[in-house]
């Protein structure tokens, strides 16, 4: 494999092209092609043209060699004879690989921007790119210039070697996998073979200009796919200088976009999505993707991952592969969760606890202590009849089974994804990509901002670096900012808790005194009303904080100046996920593990800030409230996310295209059509991953409280795949192709959530649900062998003497002249010598809860790690194929070297060193065959 670290390749050709500055050239560098009446700002000096062709005579020389730039020919082409929907230059042969757009506005720093553009485009030309400019008079709005960029063969081959791009050398002879006899069952879900596998499978090798005969080059115009071409051009654009300002060297298209010199930079879609292009040289892959993938009626079909990868690049392809696999695995979790929910529904009438609560002779006779101070009245237990029945839907024996099942499911999901990912790495030529990525993804911003240089101990070359003191200061500022925002989230959560405590009395009073609410009092209790409104308020706060923090996180990550793109993404990911974790899950953690746990008892309640009395759980438990909280936040986030993803870009695009509808279609050019689309930014895929990982947290961390969560996630993801594909294919500019061999740091985050989910679900079953207290009562305290659970409600409620109320707690009225009231706890009655202290049953239940947590965690963890050990990360057949391909590739390369050496010998170029080289190469061939 070629090493990108070699000096002759690592030096960018842009710098090589600029090495001849200050020297005289034979003749002018640019020449007018076809004169126009208007002057084109931003073009090279002396130009007033609409097309310029620049070719490179020598791009392969060593560092410092002088570029020989010359003008080949004049083209006199009338643009009216070319289809505006074309993706080629006006000559109809050279493909448009990238487009730059700008508006010439002399009023706003006009001269400075014009000079930047002129210098930038001059340097692009020196790097070998060919430019063609569309005058603003030919644009739809009459204001925008479009600079079309084409990368000729010399540039593509040179940078393909620099970027270590693998290209085909031989069609694969590895036989396809044996067909499954049950494949016919999945025929309705299959796509046509030409869509699923648009290209044959090849053996590949890193491209080398010196060995071009080795590669399967049928046509130089189509050898490099459009996605590879735009990746190479973007690599040049991000490193091309445009001058010196304030004593610093400035370069990169990103800076020019940020300062308004250019308004857009994008590769072109190959055609319109709703119909094929008229030009037979267009691939029409966008149309195929739309027809077979990006429409909701195709939701039940498999995804054409190879075509997605070919059109958008591996980075986007791996995302859709992961999302599709995650959705497939959710199907099994959703089926089991639905079965557990149906079990709760079918056994609802058999639940002894809710029967006793609803029984007028039991629950109707139990007088409960007021749920707030002064204003709340005493209430009868059977007023919570309906909510106790519904709580059984989620708080039953199946909850324990489902919590254990999900702990194993998440392990299977992660392990099987590793295997799927390994297959994709092989199929997409990404096996050796990680090492390349570390070398190639040096951020231009890092190179620009780090003015100090030091020698790399490995390559012994000077490279930019950030001093340790500067790193420490930046990290301190970054860490402080993140802690501040997390503290702000916690403060907002406390504010919501205060809201819950403050409005409960108001809801209780309203429901008691409003006659119209009497029919639904049994279902809409004050606890439930408080929980629902607090959840909605919390959701609004979450969305607002998210909107603000996203921009803060990007700013502080930029300030840290990460060295590579990988470091940048990892740092931003950790900041965003940490914030989102606290933002989305904090309220669920409060309801699951804190609400109702620190209440005290009627004679000695505990207060938040000595003012608001802590909340109590419903007599049927807090699990139903956790379910409500989880449903509102999870469903609300998914609905809001789909609205943002689908409708917002559609509305913006509709608004931008409204003028173009009045123009004939043949005048609305391909570059203008794409210019009016939304931009899929560098962080577009990051937000997609973040959305799905947050959802993954909901269905794993709190799934014991809501078995239907995987079903909701499944339905959302089926829609999500089509929404993401639709907006990417129809509403966004074509993203620049980028490589990725995995989902990156998200894999580690998923592993962390998987481990944490075992702990949280064990605590939910133990402390939030009523399962453990019921089991303890069933086995240790039941007195009726015929109906072991009868009497459980009475046993779980303690007695309080009303005369023992403190003045600030005592209700204003006692119309029933009650002497005692009940509350949810295990404490001795008032006439006992240990009155109001915890009974032995309380300690038995606590011990059982702790034992359950330890046993469940250990059992699930043992099963998880055993399953992970049993399932290899890379399938055996994939390992064999990788070895087979490496062997054949080495053999082909060695045989080629041997052929070239023998050819030189036949030409008479012989010497002792040549004969030794032949013998050495023959030894390599024999060794590869033996291996």
C-alpha cells in the first residue's frame, strides 16, 4: 500500500503550483476565450470571459518543480445550444465536478472580495483545475455568478495517489454466498439487482500514476466516479490559498464562504430527482434513488446501500446501513414489548391491588392523608381506581422479563452490528482506512491557526502544532462552559420540580371545586395533571436549551482547534451528547429515582428549600408517571424532529424556487436548481446520529417502565429512513463525498448506554415499580393461602393520627371528622412504642430490593459478556475474503512489477542491479503464492 506520509505525496500540489510565483512566464497566463460586454469580477486578472480552459503539462514533478501552464485552444460555443440541465461544460465533454456561486456587490467590501476571488481562482487554475464562469446575466435572478470547476485526468490521477484512493485492478473471482433456500419468502422486500449492486465487485489497490496500466481504465472520463471526483476537488478547495491578510496566510473555501466572498460551494446532482436527464452521459443515479428508496411507499423495501455509497460516499452510506440495521433489530424488541403490554392488558382484571383500591368496601373506606399542606383535603383511596388499573399495564411480572430481555437484546444488537460493519468495510474497500484517515484528515483550520511548527518524530518533517499552554487554556475555557450549561440544565430541572410542587395544590383545589371535571376525576387525578403539564413544560425547555447549546458547543469546539477532522467530530460529539444526556434524561431520572423517595411522613414532611413539600407517588406507584414522562418527551422529540427535517427544508426550498416557476425549464440551469436547495452541512450527519442515539437511550435506559417504547421507536425509524432519504435526495444540495469505516465514537457511546441501561432498569424494577414489595408480601407476610395478594393494599399503607399534624401541615377543614388517615409507607402506628418509625417489613423490602439489583445486574452482565465473547466481531468468511483479496492483490502487483522489469531487460536496459531486481521480484511472487 502506498504511504501518504511520503514527502513527495504529502506536499500539496497547490503549494507546488505556487512555487513559480515571481518568475516570468512565456506569454500571458490567461487568454480571452469569448469576449462579452460585461466584466466578470473574481476571474483572473485581465479576463472578461465566460469560459477559460487551463490544462497542466506536468503535475507529477518533485517538490519545487515549476508548473508549465499554457492555454490550449479557443472555444467559441454558443451556450444557447446546450441543455441547461446538463452537468457538463459548454463543450459537452468536461464534467462539472464542483460549483462556486457568488454575488458581486460593490457596496459591501466589493474590492476586497473581488481580489480574494481573483487570487483564489488563479491558484485553483495553477493547481490544474479548469474553470468556466457563467455571467450573472444568464442567472435566474440576474445577480449570481456561477464558477464551474472541472478536474482533468492529470489532477484526478495525482490526487488519487495523494489521497490513497483504491481503484479496481481486477474483477473479483470470489464466489457469492450460497443462496438461502428461504430467500423467496423475502422477495417482496427485495429491490432489483441492478439497483442493489450497480457495479461488479472488484479487487482494488491504492492508485498509482506510475502503474496506470494495472487498473481497469476503460474510459478516463468515467474511471473516477462523480463522488470520488468531488471529493478530490473539495480537498483542493479546502487547501487553496487566496492571499495574505493581517500578516497571516489565508486559505480554504470554508473561510471564503464564512466571510461572504462566495455564497455557496457544492457538487451537482446528476439529474432532476423526478425524471431522467436528457443527456445519455448522465448516470441518473439520483432519479433511481428517489424512485427506489426515497419515497414512503417503498418503506417495506430494503435499502440500496451500494448505490447510496456510490452516490453520496461511504460516510452517508454507513449511517443508513446502521439506521436500517437498528430498525431491523427494533422489530424483535417491539414484538416482545407488545406481548408484555398485551399481557398486562389481559391480566388487568386479575390484578388484586387495583381490585382492592376500586372496591368501595376496601378502597372506599380508606381515608388518605392530604397530598399538600393546608388547602388539600382528605381523600378516599378508590378515587385513584382508574389510574391504578392502567398502571398494571406497565407494572407487572412481564416488566421484569422485558427488562432482562432488553439487556440481552442490546448486546446482540451491538455485536451483530460489528459483524455487519465488518462486511461493509470489506465490500466498500475500507479495511485499511483508519490509518489513512489519521494522516489525511488534518483540518485546514488547524494548519491556518497554528503558526508554530515542530519536527514530527515519525516523518522527520515540520508540521504545525498547538503549544501545551494554549491547549490547557482552551480546554479550561471549554470545560467551564460545558459545566455552566449542564448546571443550567439542572437548574431548569429544579425549576420544573418547583413548578410541580407549587401547582399541585392548585390542581387539587380546581378538581375538587369544578363540577365539570367531576366525571373524569378518577382518570385525571391531580398527580397525573401535574405530571402531564410538567412534562410538557420540561419538553419546551429542553427544545429551547438544545437550540442555544448547539451553537455554543460548535463555538467552543472551534476554539479548541482540534488537529484532525476525527478529533473535531469526537470532541463535538462528546460535548453535545453529554449535554443532551442531561437535558433529555434528567427529568426521567428524577421521576424514576427521586420522586416519592424522600417525602417523610405526615408528622414530619421534608421540604425543598424549606418551602415546597416534596411530591408523593400515587398509591399504585410512580411507574405510571415515569411512563407518562417518557412518552411525552420521546414522542414529542420524534414528532418535532420529523417536522424539522421534512417541512422546514421543503418550505425554504419552495420559497426559494417560487420565482423560477415562471421561467421556462430549459433556462433554469442545473447549477441554479441545486443552488436553490438547502445545504447539508458538515454537521448534518452528526445531528442524525445524535437524534437516533438519544432515542436509543430512551428505549434502553427506561424501557422497564414502558414496554411499548421500542414499538414507537420502530414506527418512527421506518418513517425516519424515508424522511432522511427524501430530504437528502430532493431537498438538499449533494453533499461532498467523504469516507468513514464505522460509526465512530457513537459506537462507544452506545456501549456505554448499554451497560448503564442494565443498572437503570434494575433500579426501576426495584425502586420505582411495586414488584418487589408485592413479592415480599406474597412470600413473607400474606395471611390468606387461597388469595395470597389479598390485603396487600392495607398492608402497604401506614396509619397516622390526625391530631399529630403540625399546624403548618394540618388541613383547613375536616368535614368528615376523621381521626386517622393513611399514607404510603411502612411505619409503626401511633399507638405503638416505636410510633412512626420504620417497621421490620420496610427493611426486609429494602434488603430484597438490593439483593434483586445485585442478582439482576450480575445475571444480565454475565449473559451479555458471554454473548459478546461467543459472537466474533468479524465473520469467518469475511476474514477469509480479506486474506484472499490481499493475497491476489499482492500477486497481481508483484507480477506487474516483474513484467515491467523483464520488459526493460528485453529493451536492452540491463545491468547487475536490474537482474537482482528481477530475481527479488520473482521471489516476491513465489513467496506470495506460498503464503
